[in-house]
C-alpha cells in the first residue's frame, strides 16, 4: 500500500509541475497574442510571423492589409501579426546602434 500511495503522490506532483511549467504559460501567450491582434489599428507598424514589416492600411474581420513599400499592399490573416513596432519605437526614433 505504501508503494501505491507514493506513486500516486508522484504522479499528482508531476501533473501539477507539467501544468505550471507548460500549459499555463502557453495559455497566457495565446491570450496576449489575441489581445495584440484585437488592438491593432490603422497606421500601426507591425511585423508578421514571417518577418515582413509593414504599416496597417486596412482591417477586416479576419484579414489585414499591410503596406510593405510605397504603393505595395499585401493581405494577411490577422493571426499572422507577430508584434507591433509602434509601441516599441516612438515615431521618428531609431534603436541605438553600438559600434
């Protein structure tokens, strides 16, 4: 009986560790990405998951049009947006470059 109880306790601890180390952080990342996608507005500078930089020119229910060069727009699924540059860099500012 002692061996069965210790195995059960070990299994419960392992499942709890698995939940707190893997499942919970992943849910948080998914929620943060959904909030990012829903907060995008016209004129925001964004980067897609493929690394394409662009400025938001049109928004649809599940699609977004990005201007990647003057006069060139491409359409993406909203979930393809990886991050917003407008928050990271102020208008007209550039990141510091070390020499």
